C-alpha cells in the first residue's frame, strides 16, 4: 500500500527547501533541477498509486455488486 501521507509530507519538505534556497541563490539550474525533479517524480508516483487504487477498487466493487435472485418454486 502506498504511503500517501509520507509522500505529501516529502513534497512539502522539498518545497520548503526550494523556497529557502531560492532566497539565497539564483534559479540558474545548478541547484534547483534536483529538487524540482524529485517533486515531479513523487507527484507522478502519487498519481500512479491513485490510478492503481481506483482500478483495484472498481474491480472489487464489480464482484461485490452481483445480485443473485432466488425464486422459490
């Protein structure tokens, strides 16, 4: 199971580091590329985890929603 809470917390930590460095360094691609790449990668992981979780949930629901009628004779 994907840990969404930790992933979002990591993104917030990276954004904080980015903002702190942005105050003292120019955004010239020497330091910011790694942080933005990490943020994008984690966001992509979250999106994929949401897709797979939704796909699994839909499969489970389709099996659970089968209605069987029993007609007394």
